[in-house]
């Protein structure tokens, strides 16, 4: 069983600490919303990490957009 992720209180404390460190004004409603999004993202990441991947599975290539017409492709 994978280790449990952070609690909602821990994520909220992280949001408050990060905002203070960066000097960002953050009211409580916004902090709660940011913490909720982080928890949801962590849950999605946990689902992806749980997918078994054999060592011989090749990752997808990194997408690189084509140059605009008339631009040098280099």
C-alpha cells in the first residue's frame, strides 16, 4: 500500500507558508481553493503512479511545435 498523502490541513499550511514566502496576498477563501486544487492534483498523480509500467515501456516523445511559416526551424 502506498504511503498516505498529505492531509488537507498540511496542504493548507503549505499554501499559507508559500504565499507568505512569496509575498502574495491570499485570503482564506482563496487559500482553501488553492489547497483543494493541490489535493485534487495529488490524487490524480497518485492514480497515474499506480499504473504498472514495465521497464521496456518507452515513454512518449516530447511534443515540439512546428515553427511558424517563414521561420528558421533551427
